[in-house]
């Protein structure tokens, strides 16, 4: 959550356009925590204790918190010059581009099954699915019930986060806080509705390729909504502490970019998987 929190202090103004990062323990601590997490996950998957995995996970979370806190302090001390801010933006754009390709993989998996479920060259697939998509016995969600409600929630949250950004640019601190609070509430409500939807699913993750493709695509999107909600909660706390100014608010800007990305991915999911993928198919309700 990189950020320029306040205008650079006069006494800390750098004499060049770049920021030379001070020695930091977090790359090493983060890599070791990720290693412990991976080893612990393997141990846990082998039906052993989950404690090693949880210790590694705690280390990763602490590294994230401490490292981003250091970046915020760098911004407050004036280390984020215009050139540094530009490079932060490039980094965030590349990160979002990588996330786009991540979801492309899940859409590709879904549409490969969608368009080739009866492919005569795929004998095992045709035999397993019965040359029908979705496979026999799978009852789909009515796209114009809970999925439509969640779509309206996310579209509304996109307007509230834009309102918050507009308020910040114009120095309206109250509007910034209200916009962030409403966006967070809408994101949390989306997560609750999706959990309710999953509880009513007429199919499971295992046993059919449709369930695996559906839950991987929508589940990872739900995880991104959760991450975006946490991102915005941090921004709300920072807004309460007056750490954003109309000219210096990269942390909020990146949160808004991420949230709009989450919105766009959901629109593709809703249009392709929920609506197009269920035409003429029996719904689970």
C-alpha cells in the first residue's frame, strides 16, 4: 500500500529525484516466513499439525504490515519524489496487469469446457460430461437473483469510492471518510451475499469440472474483494489520521484502482458465467 501521505518536509527534501532505500529486514523475513508457510502447508496437507503453517502465515502477515508501514513513513518523510511516485504507479499498473492475466487463466479454463464439451477428440471429457455443458445433474444459479444483487452492490461501491476520491481531491475530508465507509460496507455485504450464494449451490467443487471452474473463478474474485476491502479499511484509518492530502494520496489512489479492477472482473464473471453460461438451463434458485 505504497503512499505519499503528506507533503515532503522541508528538512527532509532529497537532493535528487530518486529514493535510495535504507537497509530493511523485511525481504529476508518475508521470504523466510513464506518458506515456513509453504513447508507448513505441505505438512498440514499430509494430515499433520497446522501450527507450522499458521506460524508462517502469521510471519507473512506481519511482514506485510511492517513493510507497508515503512513505505508510508518514507512518504511522510518526503522520500517519494515525483519520479518515485511515477514509478510506484507503474508498479501498481503492472501488478493489476498480472492480476488480469491470472483471471484470464480461469476464464480460459471455463470457456475451454464451454465450447469444447462435446469435442469428439476429447473422448474422456465427452464421456465424463455426457456431451453437455454444464454436466448432467448440475443446477445453476439464477443470474437475476443473488448474482444480480451482488452486481448492483459492486457497481454502487464503484461510485462511492469515486466519490471518496473526488472529495479527497477537493479537500472534503468528511466526504472522503463517508465515501470510504460506504464502499467498505458494500464490499463486506458483497462477501456475505456470496457466502449465502455458495451455501445454496446445487453443485460442489469436486465431482464435476463445472463446479471446479465456477468456484475457482468466483472464489478467487471473492478473495480479491476481501483484500480490496481490507485495503480500503486501512485507507479509512489513514484518512481519520489526516495522512492524505489532495496532492499526495498514492495509497488511496491504488486502493481505488484495485477496487475498480475488482468491479470489472465481476462484470465479466456475471455476463459470461452467470448469464451466458446458464441460458436455457435449470436453476438452483
